[in-house]
C-alpha cells in the first residue's frame, strides 16, 4: 500500500510533511517526497492524517481484563491475596483466551501492536493475540514460597516450554510475532533457589527476563530486611542481569539500583496509572531520564489500571513527570513518545521495529488530525500527547497489515468477544 501526502514522525522523531510512504512485504520500502508507482497498489490519502510508530506496551497481564473492577480500593498485597489470586485460581485456559481477545481490542484501538505480558497458559492466550494480528512477548511469572521448590518442576517452566514449542511449530507463519520470555513475579513471591534457576534458564536460552521490581515501598524495604539488598541488587546477585531485563514499575529505586539498571542496559517499564490507582507511589521519571536509564511505558493489567489505553498512559506519564519535578520541560513530547514506541520495541528485542524507517517492519498508527480538539495543528507532537484521544486513531498497522481501521478490529469478532468475556467472568464469579 501507499500512504500519500502524509505528515509523519520520522526516524529522528521529527515531524515531516507531505511524505509518501510505500509499505510492502510487511516493511517500509520507501519514505520519500516522490510518489511511488501506484500501479497494482492500494493508495490511501494521507492528507489531514499523521503517521507515527505504533505503541509497544512493556508490562501488562492481558487476560486480566476479566478482573476489571474486581478488587477496588485495596493496596497491592491485599488486592493480590484477597481478590486476584483466588479469582485466578478458577481461570480456565479458555477464559484466558477470551480475556486476551478482549484486551487486544482495547490495545489496538489505542494504537498498540505489541505487548510484553506476564500471565499463564501462554499458548492459549498467545493464540488469541496472534489471531488478532498482534505481536507479543509472553512469560509465566513463577510464584513459589517453598525454599526447596525447583523452577524446573513448576508449571511456569512447563508453560514456557510449551510456548517455545508452539513458536517452533509455527515458525514460518509466526515470523517472530509471538516470542517467549522468562519471568519471575517478584522477589517477595519467590525463594532464592527458584529465582536462580529462572535466571540461569533465561541466560542459557537467550530469553528476556521480565519481573515486578520495587513496585511499593513496603516491597522494597522488606526485601532489604530479608536479604540486606534492594530487589534490584538481589536480582543482580542471583544472576538476572546476565540476560536482557524488563523491570516493571521501579517506583522506589535507589541510586545503586539505577546504576545497576544502567550498567546492564536494562529497561524500566513505567506504569503510572496502576501505581497511582493502587497507591504505590510515583516513579521519579525525570531522574531516571536524566541518569540515562532505558525508559518504556506499560499499562499493567486492566484490573489495576483499569484499561489498556496506551495513549492515555503516555499522556499521564508526561503529565506526572512535569508535575512531580515542577518543570514544564522535564520531558519533551518526542522523548516520551520515543519511550513508548522505539524504546518498547528495543526492550522486546524487536530491533527492526518502532521507527518509521525504510527497511523496518511497518508498525504504525494514523491519527485523524481534522478534529476540533486537534485544531489548530501548530505543534503536532503536543497535539498527539496532550490533546488526542484514542478515538482519533483511524488505523493501526502491525507488520504492514491493517488490524484496526476506523475503530473496528479486522480480525476479531467484537460482539462475540465481549459476550464470551462477560460469560467467562460470570462463571468464575459463580464458582467462588
């Protein structure tokens, strides 16, 4: 397809006008002022539109859409122990499948094409995301309170192996869209033996490590009481940073933790909505940016957010950063958008994604800028960050394939998905 006469966010995160973009074989083939040969190609009029890289959500639990609103008003530990864990114990693989499809609708309509997700029954909900046309890095975060328990005897290990086998069996069709990561839920939800084994497995298999890190002050301080180390330092001691790491939340990092993250090239996933809603605190984003940490954006799950709207998350991240630091220029629109696009792609190991650049995979979104709240379009990036709504996204494209257009998913039966998700929630609730 050709998108003609379109305003774009180029590979340097600069706005360029009147460009013509050729997408073929899932990639950006040319991005020029000149018009490619239109013969045999779909031509899309880009006037009044803005093209930018799609979003990469680096921390979520997509099947938890079924727990939306369940457990309101509780802090993290009570929320988990009293509401979430008992509910999840009744989840069937089929429920996760429909929860994931429901989540995919939210994600793609807010411009997201790829997620880093931590949950269980990976093949079942991974298949739902694959069918929806999305990409995903999936992991099963081990939870084990037994000092002698082995990761290699835990369901999270077998779940990961099953996903790795599914990926091998579908290698040509999958083409890197669904990936397997290794994962630990957190320091507080595991013991040393299992943690060491997960980190060894990840290093041996070349997998990314995904974990909750210093989400709450109590989590952070209790880890120091147990081990004499912060969660970040403890994970380093056990070998986590032998692999690429995505550390979710990072609200309470200390200077030494920041040094560890930077020296190991780890990525922090900033989840402002969830951290605010659960009363966990506000990550000092300006400090992290100023120190040179790798910053990405995630929504967390729909049970703690309570939505998967990446555009809303990016807006909130920028607003909080400026308000907390009392600096109206604490973070630029280009920098926060880069964190949510290219930064997320790099965190997921998707080196050829996250930029509007020739030769890169064509993951992008189109905004309809002819809206009253986007007029005048004096500063396009400020408009997108501070004025735009997800309903302004008129097209979401993943690997060169349109997966959502004018607010409608092209590969998901929306009516069936909503009905099945509601039915799944009610069945679990009745069984409690």
